[in-house]
């Protein structure tokens, strides 16, 4: 037992009260493996690509800004490792080389799939025509043209980035020469050449293509851009605000967005005004609405006439054509196709054509429910061998169109409502196997949604029972193995039956096998965690994926999940939302056979899934019969009180009956409840944050946070505390100034840093050398050393006001330099500040807010002498204040028991915890009846825990290993706050 002495002066910050000398080792709460890999060194971005652009621009006398902007609008400066796009583009300049015979052969070999009209479609009397191959044109062979101009083999231009840039520059220079003679230095004079670059050399004044591409190129030049490619190449296009805006869309007669939103729409006809945003130069190419058998009024294609408006449309579905733009349009204009979409986007320049009015139901998804409540957008893409990416022009035009349509119809801009065809459910079990899987594994959902201003959640605080978003990086940092494909970025994570086990079910690594892949943006409920593996509820089971860097916690307030209703052992899952039989009888509409038909899928009790909508949707069925709508009860919506929830069930959406499920709150992040500690640390690479939840036995990974101040401060420090409203408040010292930031424990998100020296905060103060904080109720006390004197300010988070700096040194009658190495804590209504005096003794200042006075005393006189102290940490547990001292790389603890009126003298924590290695920095926090210590040993953060209920210390565990916070750069200082 440690020696105890009466307390002479009140004090608080704490240490372990008993059992130090004989304490056994006990691992507490959070499992921490004993070893881990060293953190990876940061790799500076390469600038080789930038220098190649500069050299080639000079060689071919093409303005560097033109060359950079053309490449950015083609590929965002990505080489894609020499693999072709879905329309035969290669490398950073997007030069094209399309083998039409190979495309035609691939299309002929394609297997027939489900009828895109949906499961209620009449049996087809003839085989629908296959997508037509692309129409041959110079636009499909720009790589071959560039190879001739440079004298280099075409194969070299496909795979060698420098030669590809040279080919692009040579082609631009040649097009400029043909358009206007000697290449001019003024980028504004290159508009025609840029337009011709995308359309194969056609005159942009008379041709339909190229102008939108050129407009975007010059837009990039005006605003500038910079990014680091997936291969680590840093490229910058400097802004030129004076660049001339050529041929803007508004000057080409496009209907303003407001006008097109308010226009009533009849069936589309050639020459009609397209329903498009003003920024896109859309035209109309009407899909067929005609009979295939003149004697049969039901034999029509390729869409259903309707009167849909806001509220009727819930999804926007992304497709690719597997055919050329012109050929695909022609296919949709043949009624025998029995398929359509509302829009189609051309790859070369992003041109958009509208095929079906948005009020009407296009036949695009192969599911009647989804067709009835969605809009379909096709994207040009050929059946090319090895194709693995989509053109930037497709992404940009499609994103602008989707953003406009979502705003017009109130469709939420998220990945539960903007979905791929591969996420549409099979309506009945017999159709599941034939459902399409476009746009496939190489559609960059992250980039597409970012173009609409939508990003996945930024928090990494994953919690079992909480919601997460699949978020693999679409870069060379993540290249899953796909059968028959060279490793490359992809938009999914593989799912396994157990950590490191086999793929779920009969899953394969084929790109077309969606059954074992969770796609980027999909929302799921966390079923389990074994870091770095995470399990989600998927297809009626646990499905595991390697979660490091591929997951984002969705901790927004008010989130919910759906589980089977209490008392049900399992519930059925549906692929469509039809009403009950009686509703058809009442409406005089023929009853589908079968009507309400579940899939061969269930959700067992205990599982949870993410609802796509907060409220259930009505079961309905849009009945159409004759081309003219003149059959009895034709064009009637059948509905009743049946309600369904759309959910993210597996790779695809599905539906459950509202009466079968109950809503439950989603679990929140690790700092939201339980015994938890928030850590902040300053590393050689900048500040990081992580959290440990000792109740759940889980760690939040370390991740970089925004540095406070104008620049990172390698000598900066942090202090933090939870206030009584369960919010976390951090204070940072950087460059002699103090900054504060808050973490919302409900969402897990951090605010930005703001300057505490402002008039609306703590007010002006000289250069600060140390800072500590403590919370008293909902008030945060900030204690700072400035000019050798102690100052204190406090922020009241209930009223949103600050009490500005007061001179504590004056209040306790101490001169400048009396204390250093300060640490603070509160017990009850008293603020305790410990520090080191000039002679190395531990002193304490107490601010009693009940009595309105300060006192000052000598802790060393009560707890015993301890020499060579370099740092202090404090934490309160109940009425005891634990003081931890760092001396000569070892840790000791003394405790003030305010209820018992005595001090417990210094005990050797290093011995009790079996410490090996020298501690260079320390932080302490309390949760429940446990003291949580964090020490920097060898540049890494370690954790030891003192359980005062059991009277035991654990050993030290490395928090930077797999299974805990993960690897970070060497640590200089740290702070901890417990709750």
C-alpha cells in the first residue's frame, strides 16, 4: 500500500489511489495487439507529367494551357495505364482507336437479357435488334492519325504517356494549321482546333459535335485546376480569367433552366425543346412510339405515355449503351427494340440527346416499379475488350443533367436514389439472373457524385449497428483483382464469408458477378468488426470486407435502420411494390400473375438494413394497354394502402413490406456513448485524432485533422475536455496563439479551428507558451502561460459567451515564472491547476467558484518529493484527483482524496505496468472508475489503464497497431479527454 498523508490544501488532478506496488497486469476494454507495422513514409507527388506537357507544348508550338486543358477534359490527366475507355480512348490525351469489327463481333456474341419494359411486358414476337456498332468516322481513329503525324507506332501512343501527349499536340497543331495557318500563341485562337480534336476534325460550325467540349476546355483555362492523379502525378493548370469564352451554351439558343423546368411537356418530337439545364446544348431525338404489328394495338414500343410529376420520380438510373451513339439512337427509334431511355450522352464531347419526355415512362430498367418511378440516362460505350474507364465528358454532362433532374423532381442527390442499372432489383425471382450490371465496376461513382457536390461522409467512427457508406478510393491505391483484367481502380469492395475467407456464396472475381461486390456509395448496417475487417448485413447474412480506407461512417443525427418486427423470425424481400389483388379488381384492371411475389430472399430476426426513404412508399401499378390509351381503364394507376420500404439489401436495392419491419435508431460513432477517450496528437506529419471506446472495446482509427493556424506547427500542443452537454472541445497552441475546435459527438465531425484571441472569444493575450483546459459543467476553462504568468478564460457553451483572460498569477500572489508544465482538471465547482515551480516541486492553484476565491499550495509537501519531473498530467475520478508525473522517462502517480481528506504519495506506475522503453510525453483521462494513461514511447502512442474498482493496472499496449488506431508518423505531443 502507498503511504497516505492528510490534505493540507485542496487539490484535484489525479492518480491511482491504491495497489500500485503489487498491481497485476490486466488488459482493459480495448484489445490492443502487441506489435504492428511501422507507419508508411509520406510520398511526395511526382511532377514528371507536368514537365512532359511543358516540353511537348514547346516542341509543337501548342499553348501549354490548351494542351493541359484538353487532356484534363479528356481524362483528368489520367493515363489509365494504357487501357482503353469504353469508347476506345487511350492515355492522357484520350486519343481514339476503335476496331469496328471486334466491336461488332462482341455485340453479336452478347447474351440476351431481361425485357427492359419490365416483368409485365407482353411476350415478344420477334427478337429485338441488338445495339448497332458505332458508325465509322475519323473521330474513332485519332490515335492512328496522331501516330502518322509523329512517326511513332500506334502501340507506343497507347501505352507511353509522353508519346501520347506528343500525339495529341501534333494532332492539335495539324488541326489548327488546317483551320487557320500558323499556330498562334494566343490560346483564344485555338477554339476551332480544340472542337475538331473531339469530333475527328469536322468543322465545329457545321458539325453537331465538339463545341461543348471546346467550351469546357476554355472554361478550365479560365478557372484553372490542379490535382494529383491516381499514379501520384501532380499537375496544375494555372487560371487565366481573361481567356475568351467561346460559343457559350446560352448563345446557342438553349432554353434557360427556369423556363425548361416550368414547361409542360407533350410527347417529344423532332425539333422540340429538350428538358435540360441551360449549360448543356441538348437536342431531341425521339424514341419510337409506334406499333410493331398494325393489327395489334398493344404491340407498341418503346415507352409508356404518362403524366408523371414531382413526387412520382424517385430514382435516376445510370446505364451504358454497349453500342455507338448514333447506332444506339437508331435502336431506340425502332419500336421492335422494346426499350428506351430518357436521355443518351455522347462520349466524345458530352453532347446530350433527349429520347423520351420525363413525364413518360421509359423502358430502361427491366423492372416495372423502377421504370414507373425513375428516369434513365444512357451513356455511350462500346463492347470493347479491356475497356476500363469512361470519358470525362460523359461524367461532366451526365452529372449536370442528373443534378438538374434531381432538383426538378425532388430526387435526393445520394447513392440510394442515383443508382446504376446494376443496383436495380430483379422484380421476380425468375428475372434476377438476367438483370443488367451496367455501368459496371469501372464507373467512378466518387467522381460522378463529387461533380454534383456530393461526397461520402468524412467520419471514420464506425460503430456496430451504425450506418456506413462503401467508399473505396478510385485510384491506384486500390486495385482489386478482377478476372481477366489487369489490376486497376474499381468502384467496389469484395465481400467474404469471414475475415480472409472465401467470397460469399458462390461469388467469383468476374466483373459481371455483382453478387459478391458492395458498390461505392452503397449504405449498409455494420454487423461486426475485426479490424481491419468490417462485416455488414448483406443479402440475409454477414458479409465481410477489408475496410481499411474503403469505408465511411454515416453518423448524421436521426439516422435509423430497419429490422424485422418483434416476434417475427424472418421476413420476405420483394423486387417490386405492387398493391393487393383487391385493388386491381376495384380499378377494373387485369390482375398480374403472379401479383405480390417475394424473391427467394429473407431477412432473419436480428439483422438490420438501411432504408432508402425515411417513410414507406405506396404500392402501385401503372396499367397501360393500347398505343392510343383507349382500352378500358387504360393508363390507370392502381394503388391501395399497401406500403413498402425500399432498402439496400445486397448489391441491389429491394423492398420490404412496411408492416413487416420496425425502425430503430442507428448506433452512433465511438465518441457518442459509453466510456470513451478522445486523443489528439501532433506528429511529424501534422496533427491527428482518434478515439477509443472502452465500453464497446473498439478503436477509431487515427486520421489527419486540419492544422490550427496559418501553417502546421511542429512544436504545437493540444488540450481538450468534454463539457457536461457531452460535447468535446479542443484547444490548440500553434505559433504562440490559441485556437479552438469542437467535435460533435452525435455525428463525429469536427468543426474548423477559430482564433481564441479575438474580441468575441477569450480576447487578446501575448505569446502563449503552454495551455491546458478543464470543463466545469457546460463551461470550458482555458488556462494559458504567457510571459511566464498564468491566465484563465472560460467559454460558456450554454450561452455562447466568453469570460476573457484573468490574471491567475496575481490572484494567487505568485510572480512571473512561478509555474511551468501546467495541467488542469475540475472536481465539483473547483478548478485545479498543477504545475512545476522553479525548484522542480509540484504546486497547485485552486479556484473555488462556490467561495469565489483562489488558493495556492505545495503538492510535493503532501505527496512526497519526486525529482527530475518534466511533465504533468491530471484526471479526476469521483472525489479523487490523480496527478501523473513524468520523470526520467518513467511515470509516477499521486492522488488527492478530497472526500477522505488525504494525499496518497507517489507510486511507481512504470513498475506496475511493466513499462519498457522511455516515455517522452504523457496524457491522462478518466472514464468511469478507470484512469487511462497515454504515453509516447519510441515516437508511438501507448496506452495503460488503471482499474480502481479492481485495484489493478494493465500493461502497455501500442495504439498504433492494426486493431487499434493504426499507424501514424512519429508523435511529439498528445492530449486526451475522457467521458
